[in-house]
C-alpha cells in the first residue's frame, strides 16, 4: 500500500491499525515509572471517597490531580 493511500484511509476515519507494525510502538514522555508516596490516613480516606464517587481507582485521582497541578504551574 502506498503512503498516500494509507493517509487517505486515515483521513477518512477508517481503521488503519492492521497496516501498522505496533510491536515497537511507544509514546514519548509517557513511559511509566513506579514511585512510592506516603499519605496520611485521612488523605487516603478522602482520596478513596472521591475515587468511589467518580467510579475510578485511587491512582487515577492522584494522577489527574498531580497532572492538573503541574499543568497549571507550567502555564504561570
């Protein structure tokens, strides 16, 4: 398949994943690194309450809030 044909399929909203080799695909700056953070018990309870309210895991709340704060700090 020629690149222009693949581009057209993509632009038309068609699924092109079967034409891609994703075995070595990665997202730059998105690699994961595990860190340990100690929180006071009251904070864990608050995080869990908010996570249940939103129907997401505690880790998701932490990631979203930290990312939001970092984004705001970058803008200033």
